[in-house]
C-alpha cells in the first residue's frame, strides 16, 4: 500500500475545493451531517462556509497499531444537533471513502430512522479510493492506487498530555 501525506495547507485547500464543487452543482441542502471523527473538521468548515447548521454522528471502525486496522463499524445511537430536527436535504460529510462500508451503512441507518423525514442525502468527501464499493456524490481526489492517507492531525493520536509539557 502506498502512502499519501497531507499537510494542513493541502487539507484546508481540499476542503475549499470541495465547497466550490458542491456550490457549482447548485444543489441546495438544509443541513450538514458530519461523521466524527474524520468528518468533523470538514463538516465544521463547510458549515461555516455555507452558513448551515451542523449535526454530528459519531462512528468508529479503525483501531489497532497506528489506527490502521479496519474493524467492525460502530455507529452512535443519536445524532447531536442544535436544530429541533434533522433537515430534509442532508449533505453527509466524511474525510474519505475507503471501502465504502461506512457510507453504505450510514445511508441505511438514516433510512431506518423515519423520524428524520429526510428526502435527499448527498455525500461529500475529500478522498475517494478506487477500492470503494460506494461512490460519493462529491469528492476532491480519486485515488486509484488506494494509498493510506496520513492526515495532518494524526500526530495527536500518538501524543499524550504529558508529551506536550515543555
């Protein structure tokens, strides 16, 4: 597996490119639902750029050494949001589509919750890997060699508060 190293500058530039791509599609959405942890920063920035409410759904599937082992997908039981209900047209945001399992399972999970009354969901990610079984609606980079993506915030996964003391 190859490696793709992403700087903070590249990371933020990719979020801006994603925002432009969504804007150019002229698709109107009510709310952003980001998948935590990977989609948190992206969802936050898009929420600010579009001035749309942000909702958060926590998911987890990676663990092990350097958080590079894919395991069972865990989905939180609730969405955190400041609005009374989830919007009808949702922009679902994550950092990447790797296998596509998370994207497929979250779309199924949303359909199972009829109380949300969602009429349309579109997905947006920074990276779309060729090995994915589920394509996102919007993405910045298609990665045909399926690299491991080293994002700039990953250094904090190896730090503890005591490591930060000077």
